[in-house]
């Protein structure tokens, strides 16, 4: 189907229904009958050659093709809004940046990475977290602009991806200052029988830590396995246990003296990656962030 055969009026109707999920609400919003709205979406489906919605009771659900078309439509109409803002001279145009991050990634790192954008009044951020595979699927369906992860991902002809290393940080052993005082951990051998909270098995460095302990012949007393870095930070602060994490996770507590670095395991590093789909439109805000790293 050539671009000249794509009716953008029909595409706009589809986009609104996909956003809202109900024909009747969109019909009322756009002052058209529900039957007319349905007919125009069916014409778009005929042009594309595949259904865009399936029905679940009274609610419409996007098909796989519908998700793909919606991702493109969302970007098209966001750019349209930005264009009109520029042409009207009101502002540089409102833009949107959609970011997915793996649930094991430090929220402090994400905020630090995004900090240059926080003062931009014309930018809307959408932040989501989840499992890596699900986020990558959404990236390929144009529902996200970038995925932040702490592990590299392979590319393939079926799923072309660009994985850029943003930063890396040594994993530290951190504890409450009032408990650990001037004590230090000089290496993995000092962890024998020490109470410690660790990143969960899904975390990129967990297998490396376990291998390091086996190599050193030590068995720490694991008190907690935590996927969420924010929860690991709270446990470190309040439990008296040590924790294995990158310092960025507890940057505020280190700064105010609640926590201290008891030791560093230089053999272990957490790496931070930005994953994008190449040959796709990227918002200027994203290009600026990636180019500065």
C-alpha cells in the first residue's frame, strides 16, 4: 500500500479510538455517529488488509497489527502537534519521550540520566518499568522510544536493535554507618558468614557475585534477595545488613552519612545501556541525551 492510499483522516479516528478504547466516547468527542466512526476505521483496515481491533466484551483491544499501527500513529500525531506549535510561534512545540526501564535498574541512575531534560517545559516524559523482553517488544512496536537496561542485548535480522553503553559503576558493599563504623570489607574473603542483602537472581551482576564467592570459598549469610533497587536501598538503611549495589542507588544516603561504603568489589561492575531501534525517528531530546554519553 503506497502512502498516497493511506487516509490520515481515518488514521486519526483509529488513533483516538485506540487511545480511549471505546467507540462511543470517541464518537461523542468528535461529533460523529458511532456507525460512521466504525465505517471509517473499517476502511482503514481494508486499506491495510488486516484487522486493527478485536472485541473483548464491550471493549476494543488492539491486534498485533493494531499495536504496530498505533505506535506509528502516536508518533505521527505527536509530531503534528509539535509542528503546529512551531508554526503558531507559541513555543518550540510540545514533544514526548517514552522510556522503558528494566525493573532492576536504579531509579537514581535513571533520574541522573534524565536530569538535563527536567527543565524543558515543552517535553512530556513517559516512564515505565518491566521485564526486558516485554520492553523490547514494545520498543519494536513503536510504543517506546528507548529502553534502559543493565545488560546488553543481541541483535538479529528479526529484531534489529542498537545497544549503546552509557556508563558503568563498580559494585560496592554498603552498610549503615552507625552499625559498621570504621570496619571495612577488603575483598570477597571478608564476606564469610556476613549478613548481606543481594540483588535478585535476575540482576545482571548476581551470577558474577555468586561465582566470585565460590572462587573465594566463602558463603555469606544472604538475608534478602531484592530485584527492586529502591527496596534494596531501604533495607540497607534500616536493617543493619550489608548490601551489594552500585553507589548511585544510595547516593543520597552516602552524602548525608546514613550509609557508608564498607568495601568495593572491583571485579564486579553494573553497566547501563540505552537500547533503541535503528532507522526509526528519535525525538531530539533522546538524541541529545545519547550523544552526551
